[in-house]
C-alpha cells in the first residue's frame, strides 16, 4: 500500500509535465523523495517489528520438547514471504497453540484453555479486513501471551491448580548406594 501510493505520486509527476515546462505545483522531486523516504522508513520499521514478533514465536517453539511440537521453530520464518504468510500465519498460530497444549500437559502444568489461539486468529482476521488499529491491539495481546508462555516454560513452573497438587500416585524414591550394591549382587535373597 505504501509503495503503491509512492508510485501513484511518481506517475502523477510524469503525466503532469507539459505546458508550464516543469513539474506541476506541489509535486516536485523533493516532495516525492520525502514521501518515498517516509514510506521506506515505515516499511523498514514494519519489517523490524515483524521479525521481533516472529523471533518471539520461534523462541516459544524452542521451549517446547520436540515430541510435543507440531511445527519446527525455523518454520515460523516462512511468515516473511509475502502473500504466503496470509495463510501460513494462521497455521503458525494454530500449531503453536496445539504444541503449547501438548507441552503443558506433558509437564503437568496448567495453562489457559486455548493458549492464545483465539487472540491470534482475531489479530489475523482484523489485519486482513483492514482494521489496522484494532488488529495491532490484538497483535500486542497475542505477543504478550506468547512471551508469558515462553517465560513460564523456561522457568519450568510446577502445576498451580488443585487437581495436580492432590495427586496421590506413588512416586519412585531416589536410589541410594545400598540399592546399587544390591543390584550387583546375584545371590538369592532369603525372605526375611
């Protein structure tokens, strides 16, 4: 969109040369350069923010055990491909949610129900239909959620809710040196 606006100004300047022997009033080369510079800077800032966001998603995938991942961390970067990312970002959001769910279950940790899936999908839908300001709010909310999950997985937090705290399944006791010596002993034991 930014590039299209800049090209439109460039085309207007080319079409308006004529009777007065120069550039039309208000559309000189310096203004065109400023507009293109502004749009180029905005594009650079946008790509930087997108890279930071994708890096956050990739870090979250890296905290998930490989057996629980439905996507590899490096595949997140496919979202930098224009147009392809319109579909791939939905897939990334859904697979990250599924991977987080599997990881939290395997670590016996509690987490929110959808692991950010709904917030991420709303962000993408709003971005596609052109609700940029509201879409940015949902992007920030999704980013904060994913960063929170990443930090929680890094810390290896234990379960918080009561269903896991009241778990009374037997636990293996740690083995001491006497147990190891007994394992090496092949003599029959008498039942005392």
